[in-house]
């Protein structure tokens, strides 16, 4: 008869599992916290606590199962980050800077939750607030702020990503309705949303935003989850077919008439995504720092080695440059002076710099860097989505290039 297995040595049972690598350290080398009011810091800290206590412990579970984190929505609503820089309508009414820092905290916690917010708040609520009439704002924004209505924006099409201005989805007037036909792809929240802003060209060739309420029950709306992703697996993007979807005439956003109006939303969205990239970088850096301080090799902590300190110094320097650029961008936004090109430069820099930070952090963890329970590998994978969506690196580069040369290289 076989002998029973020997008990696991005490030292092996106590081996850290990496859960502490997801906890916030509050990286802020240049003291930018001082720019927030007391109330804004409280709200930002509330997002940080929620991420540490509720999001981070479950992020790997949602990521590995590719499952939408619906049970986190009440906690997300309670943070007041949805539409947080909007005045009124049940929104927090904080500064754009405070909202940016809150969005960064979401990404530090989990990229899928941050993307859910970027779609619901940064795209859907922003579309209604910037381009809707007063009646439309009062009709939809309060419920969206409470996350009783989860929003989506359907702009990207199967054959038009970077070339999104070549919009093919149509809106045909039929009595008191608009009738939508076409296809959309990579639509975050598209299969679970309660309200979707669909961008389409009307009978006159003008671009409009059409709000589809309860789209999952609407005739002609077919949303299918895109499977097999290696990034942001805990949030769902959909491929959507629109076959005669009817929208009441009063659901066309009142101030959405041209693609320039659409660009107003995209400029704000790119600001949010720049903060997301920063949040991923902070999450990966803080995980690597915690790991390097506690992990011992050759009789000393990894953090005591020159090469490791050099890597950590490079990472925190890149993060600080990202924080400073994002901060100045939203100071300009608060003054009504932030341009599309300035938002593009921020997205260009933060996603590129964050890529270096998360790759370095993953390397510092060695083999543990690819484990979900050590968190850094999740940031490494999720950043790839942030690097591409809301305009790829090359698109942002061409926007900046056009601004400094006065010449367009898009065509």
C-alpha cells in the first residue's frame, strides 16, 4: 500500500500568491494630488478602495472566463465616476482632472472595468451631454449616472476602423421614425447595453447620432459577442447587424449633424483613454515594485540590485511624464481650450510609454509575470487593446503631424 504524501513544508504553504501586487501604492512623484479639492480626493480615493477591495480580487476570474462583470455594476455606480465631470443630472460635477484620475484608478484596478467605463461614461454619456438637447439630457443622463441604463456607442464598422469617416450605416426617414441599416463592429457593451448611440448617415448624407433604447429587444438589432480575445477579456465587444431598426425622430441627438460633431466626442474619449493607459502603467509598475521589494534572490531583495533600480527609475519617470501631460491636457479642457490634436498627442504618448512600462514590469517578475494572480501580466495583455482603440498610434501620430506641418498625410 502506498505511503500517504508527506505534508507540505510550512515554507511552501506561506509562499505569496501575488495578491498583494494589485494593491495601490499611490504613485505621485510630483505631488499632483495637491491639484484636487478635498472632495475630489475623497471621490478618487473611493474609486481606489473599490478597486482594491472589489475589483482586483476578482479581475483574474473575469479575465480568464471572458465573463462580463455584471455583479460589479452596483459598486461601479456607487463610485460616482460615471459622467463625473458633468454638472447636474445626478453626476458628481468634479473637474475634468479629477475625472481623469478616477479613470486612471479604474485601469490600475482592471482594464476591462476601465473600458466599460470608457464606453458608458466617456462615449455614451459624453455623446448625450455634448450633442443632446436639454430634454434629451434630462431624459437619459440621470439614469446613466446611476448606471440603471448602461450605454454603448456604435461608430466603428467592419470595414471602417481608422477610416471611420467613411461611415456606411444609413438612417432613412420614415414618418415619425428613423430606420437604421448597416453593421457595426468592436462595440463595447453592445450586447448588454440598455441604450446605444448609433452613428449613421441620413437621407442628405449628414452624420447623426441616433439613440436606440432597449436595443437588445429591438426588432432588427442583432448583437453577437466577439470571442477569442487576448485582451480586455472581462468586457464584451459586439458585432452588430442593424436591419431596419426603428428609432423615434426625437431620439436623434439634436446637435449631431456632421462628423465634426462626432469628433467632439472622440476628442473627449481620447482624453479618457490616455488616462487609462496611465492607469495600466501605474498598476504594472506598482506590482513590480512590490514584487522587487519582497522577492529575494541570491540572498538579497531584487530591489537592491542596480539593474532593477534602473528599470524602476525609468518606469516611474515615464509614468510621471504621462501624469504631467494628462494633467495639463485636462487643465486645458477645463478652460475649453483642449484640441483634438492635443488629445491625440496624449493618447500617442501614454499608450507608447505604457507599453514600455508594462513590458518592463512583466520582465521583472520573471516567470511569475505571466500569472494572472500576479496581475502584471493582465495589464501587459490589456494594454494592447488600449494601444489600438479610439484611434491607433499611427492615426494619433498623423493628427499631430498634420497639426505641426499643416499638411494632411491621411490621403
